[in-house]
C-alpha cells in the first residue's frame, strides 16, 4: 500500500494554479450573471408591487371626488298633492298608525318628484339651452328624487318653500366629466345624449356642478339603480360584524387550544393527530370552508343565508389554525428557565401557564390575532357560498340581518354593467379595504413594539 | 484499530530535515489588525510561517487565534463589518491586494473547520467538489484519480472505498473530519489552515487526525489553531501564543513549552490563565 | 330585554357566589392551624362560581332550546282548528299576529275574536313561564351554591378541581379543530354521495364535457358533469402560476438571503411580503383591468391572439400572488442550512454563486420541494383570481391563451346563492369540493412531511 505518488512538486503545483487561473474569468462572469438574476427577480417583484398600487390608486383615488349639482329645489304644491302626514289618533294601535304612515309615504313616492328635479335644473342652466325632460334628468342621479322626498317626509313644512340642495350628478356625468369615458367616441357609443353632455359641461363651467369629496362611498349602502349613490356602509358593517365574531370566537378558542396542545397534551397518537390536522387545516383552500358553511350552518342548522354571523363562523374556523399555530410558536419561544422558576416556587402547572408564560407571549398572540383577522377581512370565496353576495340595500342592524362584506362588495361592483363608472368605484372600494388592512397591520406593529419594549 | 490502518498508508516522502529557521517563509504577516465593527479583535500581529512544517496557534478562547487564521485565506470577508489592516503575504504576494483573486487564493490556501462540515452529497462528490469547480480534472478518470489520491492522503480511502457513493454525512465524526481534509487536499493547496480540527472529536479520532497532520507536513505548510497545549506540543514544530488579541510570543515549539520568555506565556502553559 | 335581565341576574349571582366561597374559606382558614389550608381563597371562590354557574346555565340552555316550542303549543290551543290543520304560511302569520298582540305592539286591521283572547292569554303565560324559569334557574343555582359552600374545608383541593375544569375547557377548545376537519369531510362526502346518486362517479371523474343544465322544470335533463375540463384548467393555471412564482420567489429569496445588505433586506423583504397580504379578490380585479388587457396587447404586438381573460392572465397574476409565499418559505429554509456548510465551500475557493448552486440549494432542496408543493396546493385552491380572470369557459383545450375554467370557479358558479341542495346542479359543488380537498390534502401532507424531515435533519 505504498503506491502513493510522490508529493506535489513545484511544477505540478504551478500547473494547477494555471488551470485555476484559466477558469477564473468564466467563473466570475457566472457569478455576476447569477447575482444579476437575483437582482432582476427582486426588481420584478418590487415592480409588481409598484404597478399594482399605481393601478389601484390611479384608478381609485379620483373617485373619492364626485360631481355634485348645486341647485335650488322648489317643493311645488302642484306636484306634492297630499302633503299632510297622518296623526296618531287616540286609541289607535301602534301597528295601525305605522301602516297608515307607510301608506302616506308610499303615496308620496308615487308623485312625480322628477318634475321638481327638472325644474331646479332648468333654473340653474344657462339661458337658451335646449334639452328635453328625459335628457335633462340623466344629469342627476336617480336616487336624488328619493332624497328630496325623504327631506319632505322628515319635514313636511318644506311645502311651497325653495331650498338649496346638493344633488349627486349621475354616474354617467361623473364618467364624462372625469374623462373615464372617451370624449371622442361617436354618439352611438356614448352613455349620455349629446344635449345632456353639453348641459353637463355647461353646468360644470358655470359652477353649478362642482367636485366634492364623495362621502357617499362611506355613508351610503349599495345601489343598483343609482350607481353614483352606491356606497360601502352596508358592506362595512357586514365586515365589522364578521370581524367581531372572529375576534370573540377565534381568539379565545385558538389561544386555549394552543395552550392545551403546547402545555398539557400528553405525547400521544391523538395529540399527534390533532397537530397534523391543524397544520393541514391551515392549508385547506378557503372555498372548502365555504362548502362546510353551506352544508352545516345553512343546510343542517338552518341559520339564515347572507348573515354576518354565519360568515363570521366560517371565517372563525378558517382563522383558528393561524392563531393556534402562531400562539404555539410564541409559547415554544418562552424560555424553560421561566417555567422552571415558576414551578420551583410551588406554582401549579395552570398557575405557571396563566400567570407567567401567557403574559410573556401576549405581544406575539396579539400580532397573530391581528394578522389572522386581516386575512379573514380580505376573504371572499367562502362568503359567496353562504349567500353573502346577495344585493343588500340596507345597513345590517344585527349580525343576523342580510349583509355583504367589503371584499364581496368589490366582487359585486367589478361585475356591474356600468364599467366606466364602476372600475373607478371598485378601485375606491379596494383602497378602503386595503386601507383598513394597513391600519390593522400598523396597529399590530405599533402594539408589538410598545408591548415588547415594556416587557 | 483505526490508527493501525493509517500507519499502512504512510506517505513515501518524509518531512524535510532542514532546521526550522532555515526553511523558506511561505506566509508572512506584519502588523495585522482586525476590527469587527467598532470592536478591535486583533492588535498588530506579525509572524512568519515556515514551509512544510506545522505551526500552531495557542491561547485562551477569544484570544484572536481563529480570527487571525481566517485572515490568511480571507474567510473574514464573509463576515459583515469585518475590517483587516496590516499586510499578509503568501509567497511574497499580498493576500489583500485588489489584484489578487480571493477564489484563487483559497484554492492555494485550504481550510479545515472546527466542526466536520461535509456537504450533503456522496463521499465521492464531497472530494470531487473542489476539483470540479476549479476545473482541475481533464477527464472523469482524472477526477477519479484525484478523489482516490486525496482520500488516500487523508487516510480514509481504505475505510470508505466500498461506499464512495453513499452520503458523507453518514460517516463517524472522525471520518467526517478526515473527509473534510481530503476535500481540502483535492484542490492541491500549498497551505492548509486547520481551525481546532479535533475539538468536536473523541480522543481516538483525535489521535488519528494528529498522526495524519504529522504525515501531511511532508508536503504542505500547515497552520493549526488549537486550545489544547498537548496537541500543539505533539504536532507542531512552531508555536505562537495569542492573548487578548495580541501575539505574545512565537518560536520553536520546544522553546515555547520548555523555556517561554514572556510571563503571560508561562502563566498560560502552567495553567494559571486560560 | 329578557336576555339582558338574565345576564345581569346571572352576573350578580356569580359575584355573590365568588364572595361566598372566598369569605367562607377565609373564615375557616382563620380558625384552622396555619398553612393547613390546601387552596387559596380565590380558588374556593372560583369553585363555588363554577358550581353555581353550570346548573343555572343548563336550565337556561334548555329553555332557549325548547321555550319557543312551549309558547307555540300554547298559541295553537287558541287558534281555530281548521287553521291549525291547514298549517303553512297562514298558520305562521296568525301565530305572528298573536305574538304581536301579546307584545303590546298590536296589529293592523280587524282583530279576530280568538286573537285578542290568545294575545292576552299569551302575555300572562309568558310572564308566568318567565318567572318559573328565573325561579328554577336561581333556585338550583342557590342550592348548588350552598352545597359548594358547605364543601369548603381545609382539605378541599379547590385549586385542583378548578384546574381540572380549566383543563377540560382547553381540551374542548382544541377538539374544535378536529371537529372542523370531521365536519368538512362529513359534509363533502355525504353531499358528494348524494350527487353520485344522480350522476355516476365514472361520468364525473372521466367525463370530458362540463355542461350543467339549470332546468327549473326538473325532469331528466341534468346536463353533463365531466370533471376533466375543470381539472385540466386548474392544472394549467397552477402550472403557469408556478412557472412565474418559483423562479422569481426562489431567486428573490436567494438574493435577499445571500447577497443583499441587511439594510436592503430590511426594506425589500417587507415590501415583497405586502403582496402576501393583499386579498385575492383584489388580485382578481388587477388581473381583469390591468394584466389581461396588457397581455392581450402584448400578444397582439407579436401577432399572438391572447384573450384578455385566459389561463395565462389568471396564472401570471396567481404567480405574483405566490411569490412572497415561495420567497419567505425559501428564505427560512436557506437560513436553516448551517453556515458551516457555506464556509466549507468558500474555504475551498468556490464563488458565492457556486456555493449557492452546488451546496446551499442541494442542501435546501427537500425544504424547497416542500414549499413548492404547499404553493401548488395554494394555487389549486385559489378561487377569486380565476373566477374573475380565467374566462369561465369549461372546455378541454390546450392553448393557455384562451379562456378556461377551473374546479374552484365551478364550485362558485354552481353553489352561489343557491341553497336548494336537491339537484345535481348544486350538489356537484360538493363533489368538486371533495376532489379539491383530497388533492390539496395529499399535497399538504406530503409537503409538511418533507419540510418536517428537512428541519429535523439540521437540528
């Protein structure tokens, strides 16, 4: 076994060095290429983020300003033929009186409020404008005549008076004035007639139409007939109820399960099974949770369709694994010395967990909770399967009322026929949704840094 | 016994018999300083490393001996915020000169680490890694030869010849460390740096590695960092003692251990500091 | 109103119970020899609270479940026999009217003679029942309280009993995760089996035509429910998504992990992770209004006919969505490869790229495969992007530039707003859901196993 060749002599060493040198340029080129590829991937990924936000912001921000028509509305007694509201007679039951009031309001709704709108517009438009009634009414959103009626219901003394009112311009005027629809399109492809377009321009020029912050987006509920009046209030409340359900259920249950699994569970098959099961649940597609909700909550327990409570339950089940996994991670991070110190002082296991370990992990649990809630806030697919995509034109008063949610509202709006208008309004809804999520995350970061500093 | 097997693979040529002082100098450091961020880890170290001999760096932990070792093949480059001052030359070439390619430098100065760190590849691939990246082999047969030779020189071939294509991580700790030595030899370095190569091994594996180091000095200039004074005494011809980032004393190993001139060195080798 | 009263009463009772347990144990402890008392007073207080709370809650729970039935039967006694026999909507309306009268709100229109009597009777009955329930709940609560109070002795292990209760509560909570899985499996399987009574599994799993006919008239025409076009669409979109996400995500992770300075890393990493927090519906909208037209335009420029809503559009946007998922998982995995491995390669003179390609990536490969599988599972289950941007055209076609449909899209189409689970048109959603669940489950289990093994390897 002594057949090993003699050691490296100088010439062999020189030859090796020459060979290493020969490859150097190529290898350094390879290095640069590889590094360049990495950089390119980063730049592309960052580019996507930039394009994404630019698209949403550039489309959505303009729709936070909305054209409003400032006119003087005359509550014309010639139009309002039954101005006297009913009065509750002595001994009349509440139900009876309510039926009577509703009938009065229905009768009022049957009146031609458009006449009042039209008259107000005609007073405001430049002299000599020629336009027929049908065309002139396309300038103002259809919801506005109802608004005049509601003003009157609230205050019947308006009869015969002239009041300054701000009427929302119609969605088509909005698109036209903002240039969201091509101004050079031929007449047949325009949504407004030529006289109406001219009128909108003229009113904008004489200051009757001005841009105003679009409170409607926040204050109003969804509307199909009056796109310019469509808002997020209903969807917002729906989302709020669901988030409350998620916070009230997912957080305590999630933290409790994490504590059990991490601190109490015996090392057994069953515990292993629960653990594997939770990891899997975290990766189950959200739409499957929707199917679960449809089959169990709706079809078996007969809970109401479209209710935020059911949506909240589905989202709770979906969020639970996230919170359990994060809480377990936090519990694992607590140093064993703290546990031993607590046990050494004679604390029971439960006392150790609740008095010593849990407080330390509080910041992480809080962060996990907020991230889980933010994730639930943006979820859409499972909600479609439990009927939360229904058109709901009221703000839900309880978690059992019909409602929709912010991301579902985005889904509903993007499919609206009035594309020119709704592309912008959907982007605005997205900005609101993303804004909420950013606020949630910012709160999470803020609380975490504060709590960690104190700890 | 493992030791017996290694004996059989005795290298044919023997260590040069010229006295240490007359050997050519391979590595020469003058006034080397190292900062990690604001903290200074090494203060003005100057030393010459002789050809084909084992030089050991000793000293208590945190004394800067490993830091200095890692300056020689510029491994400190990979650490964020590390600055090296002074000069180190390899065969008269400045290691830190911008003209020098660090890739080429490391091909000439091999390194063996504290913990055996074989790649998660087969034994063969572990040894072939260096020659492959540097393009040293012209053919598959060439590569095979380099792998076998390197494993032989590291005294590992007999133990693994039947399982060259099994993972290197499946070997015992001592075998893994010899695999790492074989991996370093395969590139054909002139200098081999060893950073406490036996600290993670049991006494028997340590003995095998020490014997191997003794054999390798016939062909390579070896620098070994160790916290074991006995090991330094056993394997090295020259010893340098570091303390608190300074090189306190250097000289022939016998002199350092029998006749130290500095008080700190005396204290250290008699166990009063460390 | 009633529920608030109950809640207030209950809270008051609990406060009293706690006080009683606390005070009793304090008093006893005062007379007992020092340190012979097993548990501290607050545990005795809590234990008494538990004893008081549980029977009261049981009674209130029973009442919530059956109270309404009691009232209903009471009202039925007043209603004309023919109305009761007829049942249906008129009966429910009559019931509602009686309740409205009883509540004092009244009803519009003429009162039938029986209505006034029923309303008045119901009002009294409701009051009596309410009092009975309150008395029963409060009575049992007080009896339980007294019993619990008398149990208190120096040797009563109140703390242990409370802790056993807490532990049981915790166990119940963690059982919910299991129940969820069981619920998913049970509902998917039972409804899918009902679907298979309409359509044979062979026609479903191997059918190549997807054409569910919504026929309100019922009858035999159910349409065709071939899974393959949907499955093909799902796979095509997922493949495109992975083609985008894997190189971009992996290379980003490598750059951030190995090349970027800590400062660049601390800025870029969170920015890329923003992509992970964006709701998928927003990605869908982005695909629809930006990516689709862009791809169609780009295709037109090079003479390709690209549909604005297509597998390509949905796939590319889904890929963007998955980038942060891949990159953060890969980043974690690269972090777990020991630095010793990297140093070993540098020490041999390898360049950084060589070290990454030949040492780090092979070492991290199992972990990256796991991350990849998890990402595929996510792509398969993704819904909103494909609903909006894939074009909803369930036809078997190989061209990714044309519209397709996926399993998830069809689930949404078949079940949205439809709660009538009678026909195959809606039941098919569960068969599709089952297919999706099984596919993702297998991917997840395999991926999690690989990742777990990988972690253990370097621990």
